């Protein structure tokens, strides 16, 4: 699943490609992709003849911003956007393309999703804060928004394994399976350690690991695992920096102990049994 770095790179690409474009038509070929479309086929009608002011991001959500509303998009497992200028618009629709946004300049934006898990939702501007508040999305993993004292307070109350707590998106947003494994390795914390059992020193180390790793992953375009590509078809490069994710049986870069894989929160979890003792 694309995590925050991959979604942020897609956001940057989309912002360059479709910012300032006016929508002429939206074709939906798989109804469930668009929330409420089955009940109300006109749910996206307010976006016709509207101009995309910018493409923003909140956690793993992409936000197409309009004057009075947002089109919120979650890519889930396999969602991808493909932009086509007029001269490159395909003559036949790809079988995995489920939404096509046509612009007045005759260019098009296609939403492609092999597994059909992604979702789009029309949200009026005055309800966007409520939209994310209802989903309990935590702060972005940056020094400007993610504060160590609040992080510490939440972990002190947590009875969950630290990996589960980080995957929840409530304490800090944007970290999925890949990056949770990586930040816990960097901080030398076992993924099954209960949040309330972490020392102040461990929390401080983890806090900085989250900010540093997520920042570097964005800089390198995210991680290319299986089918991920960004909006302009480029692969990410952070997979070359991974220390534990997908490294089962390989020697730890710190102590040479073979990396092990267990299941935490129903997710495959990679860690060093020596560097990350429970």
C-alpha cells in the first residue's frame, strides 16, 4: 500500500500536471470507487466546470482542492493516477481504469486500480475538517506539526504494541507497514513493546527516527515495492535504504544477526532480535 512518502510524491506530480485545469466531465466506470455514487449518481456534478486550485495531502489522502469543495482520494493498495495531454489520450480505456476526469483543454486524468480498493469522496469545503476529525487522523510526521510532548503523552496511555499504535494513524499519520518497521529498527525498539513501557529516551529516539526517515523517504520518492509508480511513472528510490523490511534472513546492518519476521497487528513484521530486544 502506498504510504505517506509515496502519496506525497504523487501529490507533487499531480499538482504540477492538473493544477489550474477546469473539469469538463467525469466518467465513473466502477461505482463503488466513488463514495455515495450508487445512491446519488450526480454526487460529483458540482465539480463540473470547476477549476483545480491545488492538489494537497493529509496523511495518505490526496485532496483535489476546488473553490468550494474537495475531491478526497485514497489510493489504498493499487490506486494510481495517469495524466494524458490531448495528443496522448488513449483511444481505448484500460480495463483497470475506473474514473476518467476530462478537462476543457482536452487532456485527461485517469484513475487506475487493479484491485478496486481505492475510494474518492466529494467533501464540501466547510466539512473537510470534520471529515478528518471523524477518522481521527494524527499530525503529519514533521517537526512543525508532530510534537514530542503530545507523542509522549499518548504513548504513556497506550496499552497497544508500539507497532499497532503507529499503524493506527491516530498518534502520527502516514506510516504504514514498511516505515513502521524501519523507524522501530532505527530506534532499536521491539515492535511488540507496549507503548506505555517505553522510556523517555526511547520515545525521544523514536520521535526523531520518524521525522528523519519519513523526510528522507519523501526526498527519494518513496519505496518501490511490487507495483508502485508515481504519477509520472517513476519508481521510488527509498527501497535502497531499507534496513529490515523485506530482509528476512539477511544479516542485520548493525550486528549481523539474521533479520526475523513475525506477525504484529496481522502484518508481517521485520526486526533484529538482538538490536530490538523485547
